[in-house]
C-alpha cells in the first residue's frame, strides 16, 4: 500500500484538525482505512438492533443515520480528492449534512445493506488513494471556502469515521 505522509497544520482548514489528529502519523493511510472499516463493522454489528435507532437527544441522528452520513461524507471527500488530483481548480461547494441525513432514509434499510454500501465505497476510496502519484498529493483546491490539498482530504476522510465512532461510544451507549 502507498505511504502518504500526514498533512501538517496549514494544509487544511482548522476544523479538520479534529479528524486528522485521530489518524496515526505512520503514513499507512490505506491500511488504516481498511482496518477501520473492519473495526467499525464489528463494533456496530455487535450492538443490539434497538440501539441502531436510538437518538441521544432530540434532533440528533440515530446510529443508522450516522453510518450513512459517514458514507455520504466519504463519497463527497473522495470526489474532492479526484477533482484536485486531476488539477481541477474549480471551487467546490459544501453540502448540507442534515438534508443528506434526512433524505438517506436510513431507517428503511437494514444495517447489512448499509455495510454493503460502506464496504463498496471504502474499496473505491482506497483504490483511488492508492492510484495517486506522490506529486499529486500536494495538489490544492478550495472546498466550502477553505484551501486544502489532496492528502489532507484523504486524512480528513479517514478521521471523520473515527470521530463519529467515538461519539457513538461516548453518547449512544
């Protein structure tokens, strides 16, 4: 697997630090993505079915919605990686995560189909990241008004999953 050096502050928006700091600095990003998918799957599938629709507060997502949010976010960040890797300088917009969650219809789906989708998206993400030439990793672009680069987007994507799993462990159980 490809070694991708961890981005340094200044390469990404300040808010992304909370995600990027969750990923080890050993450069084995694709391995962490693969391992984290398996750990997330094992953890979520160990929960009782009734926990999957639990909300720890009014207006908060339940666990199925969180899982689809992770998938949606990964798709969006992989798209951003692709755009910047191909040297597209078009500024990319943000997205309204609450609308995405609302229209995901997560609770009409089984957790098994959610993980089938997650596994497929993750394989595609790892394939994309591993296909990138080293010099592409520093390609920059603007997303949602913030300047960033390809490797920062990749680390953000990986840490985002861990961030939400930590929240599930802290607030849902």
